[in-house]
C-alpha cells in the first residue's frame, strides 16, 4: 500500500491514547449527574434505587467519565437528608423554600451536603461547583443567588477552614 492509500487507522497520530479525565473532572461529572437525579427525585419521588439504576444503565449519560461512587454518595446522601439540608440554608433564603426553583433547590441541597458532610471537599470547591451547576442548568442569574447563600452557609459550617485560609 502506498502512502497515499494509508488510512487513518494506520496513522500513528490517530492512535493516541485518549486522556483519562482527572479526579476533579470525574467529580464534576458526578455532580452534574447527581443534580439531574436529585431533580428527578424531587419531581416524582421515585425510589432512589430506581433512579440510580436508570442513570447507571443509561449509556448516553456521563457515567463512563464520572466517579460512580461519588455520584452514588451524593444521590443517596442528599435525598436521605434533604430535610436536614434544607434546614441548614432555609433561614438564609430571601423567600420561602417552596418558592425556590426545583433546579436551584437541588443545587442548594448538593452544595449544603458537600459543605456539611464532605469536609474533604474544600469549601471553595463545593461553592464553585454549585455555581457552575447553576450556570449550566439554572435560570440566568441563579448562580449569583446560589453563590451568596452557600457562601453564608460556609461561614457557619466551615468556620475553622475559612479562618485558617484567611490566616495563611
């Protein structure tokens, strides 16, 4: 076969290994999927196991590039402790919880879960990831609202971490 007839399959450049996503990219994908799953749970109160199975079995989802264990922890943790999480940020809201957009509520719950339960996730990461979810899925200005509420919540539940960051 001449060089002219060489196909892309024989071209070494086309055989480059696909880059494996970083841990932070995998966690971000987990959060995006968890947001969709929590939203679904909020809207129709399906069993968590049923929702989780739908996401895991759906090959169109980002499951291949997400941290599946983290997705599961977010989905199960947020839904199991939704009332407790709501209580963490409800008094910080400028409106009744019932008036929050369902996407905003799901994002707030995920952010509150990470801030209160996942101390291994830096507070700035938890807030920023929630803001990014709001930019991607929420209303036009919802990211600003979510940022403000979660920042106030972080002042309460991550006081030591914030003080240490300021003193360094």
